[in-house]
C-alpha cells in the first residue's frame, strides 16, 4: 500500500471555532488523565500530546507543573494552541510520519485523534512513532471510537450543530458499513466584516475493533495494555451519543 506523505490539514477550516463548541469536556478528560497517567509519573515529567488541537489539555497540564510538547497536523489549531498555552512547545507534523527521540515520560491522545487515520498500516505507524518517542517504562493513553461501541450509533446518526457568537455550523453524519468509515460533513457560516462566509469540509473516521487495536499495540512493542470504557469504567458522560474507549499501555524496560 502506498502512503501519502501529505499532512492532514482538514481541521484548519474549523480551528478558529473549535473552542466555541465548549471546553468543559477538557476538564473531564484531564480527570481521566490524572487517574490513569499522572498518578504514575513524577511531578514535572515531560508529556507528549498527540493531536493537541487548540492546546486546552496542554494548558491544564502546564499549570500543574508538567512539561508539555504538543503535535498537530493543523497549523490553524496550533496557532490557537500557542495562544491558549504559551509555555508549551508545539510541533506542526502528522501522527503518521513524525520522528522524535525518546524524550517523554508519558504520551496522551484525546478527542479520538487516531480515528482520523484511515488504514491499519498507518495506524500502526502512528503507534510506532509514539513508542519511539517514549522513554523506557513510558505510558501512553489514548481515546478511541471502537467498532463495537460506535457502529450502530454512526449508522443511526443524523445531524448536529450549533450557534455561537458569529458562527453557525451543521454536522451531518453518514457511515460506510463495508469499509467501516464514518463521515462527518460540516458546513460553517462565519460572520466576517458584516458578511456571512460559508465553508464546507468533510471529515472521515475509521472504526477499529478492539482486536485490531490491541494487536497493533503489541506489534509495535507496547505491553501491559488495559482498555477502559469511558462511560462504564471511567464515569465519563459523552458529549455525543457515541461511546469511546481509552487504551493505556507501557513501553517496557530493555531486557
């Protein structure tokens, strides 16, 4: 399979409105990170935020005294992140292709970032890149839509959206059952200098199975893999009707 090295820039068009959708869920995500990762690493440890978006989680971790390096493929998202978390370090790159030396005590990926990778081969590439960037005994926790949890919801999804400040947006969902790809078509209207401007963008998400994800983690070297249902096990109420899972795994010590 030939992989394109083109960076995914889809989220540039919604970067300026991303935080308008509400940021309260970031506090919920941080509580989960606290329970699953922060209690197991030293104060001031260096954390890698894969798909950091607008830097809301990075900002909260920095305030707690951690070092944070965020990576995102959207330059627009990173421009907002640098405003939200000026003390963080941010890198413009793609989860599938980045290369960093073993620097980090822990890595996180929230808001189902890895579902935007549409092939299992590139999914494994991203996991391997994180693995290489972790120090030995480093912890990786990431949130994911799983096929078993989301497929029926995606099949039955209709639309959503909102109105906030000078922005109006509509999201329309559809699902390709054969290829297990969810599609979200977003139309945004933004009031600029008294005129409404329209933009349209399609986002695609792959529904991976638990077996696929666990196998991929093991193939790249991760061990001590634990899976949590965010609702049942972590007590997180989803912003949508679609449940997610959190995988926690470790990079082992060298033998």
